[in-house]
């Protein structure tokens, strides 16, 4: 279908973009992988689109002060294939390579994905496990939010009107960390029915550090603190992994839809958390 | 789609029941609704603007309250339709005294647990393409409603004790 008429601006600088957005009714366009289909179905009818695709500032991937900073309009494909990200934040590269299909990865952006905050998106699991931060910009200035604070609920974030995601700040991975992202994919949409991201390190044969991020199971991605607690200090045997993974859905209000009921999702969350833990442990160099 | 859950309000049961029957309070608490107009006994017309992410849906519909057994329970039926689709739902709300442990309570520890159990149908474009998100969205709207209701309950002046 054809969208309703709208104004279109494609600013060349960040300050120009922020000025346009501060004026009120404008909606941000990044890769357009969620917004454009909604507009074509006329479920969304923004009066004014501000396309961030021509702002060079937002396209950069750079290393700074122990972190990799990824601009909002960096595409999933660029993340998946960036030598810097593959070397320093391998979990994020793995997550990006699992998103949707090749067309979506070529167009879709990290900033657009997290700002849309789909409960089944792939990034939240990894960004939570990585303890990433989001740098937010508006005409009034900039602020930084932890990813936990940024993701508020299904399809809602801490972004205020006039604010955009400027970049995602991901700490550089510590040597000796094993990582894995395991996802049960919904074949038609490419979204995660459930996805589990794990980072793990051992010291003296015991699990000394572990981070587990889950997506798809609940209204928003979350850190599975109970799983982390159970696996920490163990040898990370198959039995330890299973025992820890079994608590991933405890107390979680699970999503339900035609492709997966809440009970099935909870069960799959256990399975995929166990797989991610197992693979991450095996990948410890 | 089955809908069910519970929410604890920081007011006594009589007061909670009264708030849940008050069209002005309902209008203030339903996200995107600013007015309920009475069209019959315990029947109201409403306009609701649902804004979720980039999606905006304008629904026009009706709210009906039936089977009242104050202050324990009543049935609520909601239906609405708009360009993006239609929705129809109904459920039983049960109120039970509960203890409030948060700082929200305004009268000691008196609270009310509101349980809801019901069914909802959503159709049209929004259900066709958004099926994956219907359950999550419904939960989010209900949560917002109760959060706002708790806020209204805590802020509203108590009726004089008799």
C-alpha cells in the first residue's frame, strides 16, 4: 500500500537533525525496517520524517577509552562485519549476524532497532549481557543511559520527544571471555521467539564472571540474575548449566502469540539459555 | 486471547470499587481516553487514542458495566473500532482486601487486590500484522491503566469518614 503524505527532511548534520526534531511532530527515520512497513499499512502516519541516513556523525564505529562506540545509523551488516567489533565485542557481532535476513541487515540500524524496542529484537540480550550504554542527544544536550534504563517496556524506551539515540557504547571484551548468542528464530519474521546472550570467564577452574541477557521472553529484554547467581562459582559442568538455565523464566510474565504460547516460550528460554551457556563456556580461550 | 492478572491498589475495597465505577476516573486512567459519555445505565461511549511506538490507532467504542456486586465484583465489557482494526473484550473484576507494603498506602496498610480474568478479540489490520505483539501490548495497556488508577486513588481526597 501507499503511505499517507508526509514531509521529508534529510539533514546533513546532527545539529540540523536535532533542530528539526525539536519542533514537534517529526518522526525519526533510520533504516526504516519497522517504520516504513507500518506506514505502508497506514498503521503509522507521521506528518514529517527526519531521515538520519545522511548524518555522517551517526555512521561511525570508533574505539575510545576502553569502549567501542557505535553510531546510531550503523547497520547490522556493518556491525557483523566490522573487524573492530568482531575483535573487541564479538558477542555484538554474533547477535547482529542473527538479525532478520540479509536485506534487513543491510538496511536496519542499531539505533533504529533499540529505539523501536521490539520485545523480540535480537540486540537487547547482548547489550544487557555487555552492560552497554546508550548516548542520547537532543537539541538541549546529551545524556547517557544504561541499557536497562533505556529499555522501559515493550516498544517503549527512555527517549523523550525530540531525543534520538546518538551512539551505543559497548565495553571492550576482556581477554579469556567466552561469548555466545543463541536464538530460536521465528522463520517468517526472523525475530527471536527467545534469545539468550552469555558472556562467561573462568578462574581456577570455576566460573568467575557471567552475564546472561534474555530477549523475546518478556515485554522487554532482561538480565537473568538468578541464572548468573546459580552458575557462578561452579565448574560449569553440563549439570551446573542445566540447573542454572532452568530458573531463567522463574517469575517472568512470558509473552504469548500464535507461534509460541507463554508455557512453550518459558521452556524454550531454558533450552536456549543452556545452549548459550554451554557454547560460551566451550569458547573460553 | 485470554487476559488475566491482578493489581493491588493502595485504598480500601469500598473506595477501590467506587473508583472503578466512576466514569471520570476510568476516562482519566485509560491510556489515550479523555472522555466517557453516558449513553445508558452503566453504559458509556468513548474515544480512545492508542499510541504504541510509531503506531497510532483511534478507536471509538463503548464501555459497559454489568453484574455489579459491590464491593466484591463486576463485569466490564469494552468494544471499539477504528481504521486500523477493532477490539472487543470483557472480563470479571474481583476485589479483595489486601495488605499494601509499599509507601503508596495512604491509610495504614489498607489495600485492595483487583483480579481480572477475561477474553479479548482483536481484528483488522492491526491484528493481522501485529499478532506477535498483541498479548504484550494488552498487558502494557492494562498495567498503565492500573498504575494511573493507583496514582488517582492515592491523590484523590478520601470521602469523609462516617
